[in-house]
């Protein structure tokens, strides 16, 4: 991991609190816990889940595992909890509180989750709030997913930090995927956010490549009728940078073959796949150790890929985000009013513009119409 992970060195006899936002509600929920990349067993003690209302806990329930209040995840294991009957409204905020009774190094985590949790000593699962000695937790650990049992279809969005929400203030749920979830929920549609900051299409390093997780995070998710893919910028930007020094820029052929494989895999499962063009990134991280993210050769490849996505790809529809967010006077750059400040990620105004534009796209309109 080329960035600080912000992981606790070891966790043991402590309480972890993690906030999570739900797009579509239902009448029961279960948590998916993961020790997939761990090399030793991980003990889970008592686990509570509560609904939050304006920062205060409301209804809550105990999470169990085959009827037991605790369990152990083997190295490499992913485990579903028992369903918890709890009426959860759309766009609900949940708090998961977990006691870890034994010291366990954490190896499985979601970096940059855009929500801040906490970790504090002892078993404090009876407490509704973290105490003053709690330390902030800026990664998501232990919980791989939250599954709400309900009716309706889902839209899956998979990609990198532009999906994950980097560049926006934490705990605001202000990125375009979060805003889109707000618009879809009243129509009975869930949004599955499979964004992963730093992730690439072809290669692992800052997380698992989209090629490696597309089936798990999109095709195996229940109810998915439509998916959006936004990925590829990091394949260009991280090449021969401090993140991946000495690595070569991926070939045009390797990238289009990967996109084509994703389209074919989606269609084989009856899922329509929408492809986003690669947004402009000239000046990204300028003045920082990551300034090599943008180079003329990378820009030429971006332009070539975008032409292929627009004209030759097999996506069911093309979402030309490049045309939307670029500066008309300087097309290699983000429009200034949409820029979060790092010349790569959209800020609040950019996210609002993207979601309003998406809602006007025929494929999204069709999804909403078919939900009624």
C-alpha cells in the first residue's frame, strides 16, 4: 500500500464503531464480515446495529451468527450474519458496533470510505456513543457489506475514487453516486456503490482491480439490472509514478480488451452495462510527489480510449462524462467550477452537475420508468 493505511496496528479487547449509509430500505438486514486477506483467525464478540436519526441512536438489534452472539472468522473467510428483523427506511444511517475480544492484526479493509468511525478500549457495546478516549477510524474494517432484504431492482456503480467520493468532505454523502441514490430510492431502486479509491481496471495494488472484483461486486449482487463502470484513469495515472514506480503504461489493446470482457460478462448475466468516458486530469496533483499522474503520453492514451468508448465499444450506452466536466477552453482540464481543487476529482458542484446529467440519460430514465 503506497499510502498510509490508517489501520490500527492491532485490535483487541476494544470496540469498533462504524457508520454506514443505506440506499434502499427493507424489513430485515444482515452484515457480511470479511477476513479475506487475513493470515490468522479473527474473533468477533458482541455486535450491535442501530438506526441513527440526526446523530442519535434509534431502534437497534443484536447481530448473531447461527444463533450465537460471537464467532471466529478463519483466515480468508467471508461470513454472513443471521438476518436481523428491523424495519429500515430508505437512505437510513446505520451504526455498527463490534467488540473484538482478542488482539488481532487487521489485514482486510476498505481504504478511504469517506465516513469516520471510531475505536476505543474495552467492551463498550452497551454504550450508544463513543467516549472521549475513542480514536478516529478512517478506514472501514471487518464489515464487507450491508445487505437489506427488500424488493425492487438495483443499479450497481463500480469504479475508482470518482465513484467513492474522494475530493468531497467526509460524512456528507455528497458524491454523485450518493446523490444518485437519493433520487433512485423513491422509485424503489437501490444503488450499490462499489467505488474503490485508487483502484484500477487491470492491476491490483491500491485494492483489487475491477477485472478481479467485477463478478463479486456487481454480477453476484442480487437484483442488479443495470451497472455503470467508471474506471481507467488510475491505470494511466499510476503508471511510472511514486505509487507504482518503474511500471509501464498499459497498452491500448490491453485496456479495450478488458472493457470488452466486462461487457461480455455483464451481458452473459443479463445485466446492461453503461460505460463512462475518462474525465480530464491535466494538472492532477501538481506540486506534489504524485505530479507524474499526468503526462502527455497518458493524455494521448486517454483521448484514444475515449474515442473507442464513444464509437466502437459494446457498452449498452456511453456516458460521456468527459464532455460534461471538461473546460471548453482547455479540454484536457476539469472545468474550474467542477474541480475539487486537485484537478482530478469533482467537488460538490461537479457532483451535483453529474447526477443531474445522469438523470437525463435515456438508460437511467428507462430504469426508473421500468421500476413503476
